[in-house]
């Protein structure tokens, strides 16, 4: 199973922006740590449902109160900040 850190690494590529990778993967979302395109991508990549994508860290609930987390790569953090400011409307949907 892909870890959250491995999934985050898949978003940072030399040939594409984070937004382009998300668009290619069909990962759209709304503003919010559980429903943004990055969280949607992480759910898809890790196979886990309880994923949160903050600006500095990403979290996934393993069981009960047990969480795993990983530091957000700079490019992904930058994307989240841009998305929350209304950039990348092609990745925004009204219901996920």
C-alpha cells in the first residue's frame, strides 16, 4: 500500500505542476483539508478514506485515534495556498 509520503512525492514532478498532475489524475475538490484536490489524490493513492491535507502536513487516520503524517512538499503546500485563494478553478467542484 502506498504511504502518504510516497503519495505526496508522486505529486511533485519535474515535468508537470502539482495542478497538472491533479488534473491528469481527475482529482478535483473543494476548499477544506478533507475535500481539496490534494486530499482526494491522497485518498486515491493510499486507499484510505480519512485523509487531511493541511498546508504544512498531510494526515491519514490508520485506526481509531492513530494517525500517520508526512511533511507537505513545498510545491504541494504552494498549490494548496493558491487553490484556497481561488486559483485553479478547473480543479474545483461543488460536490465531491
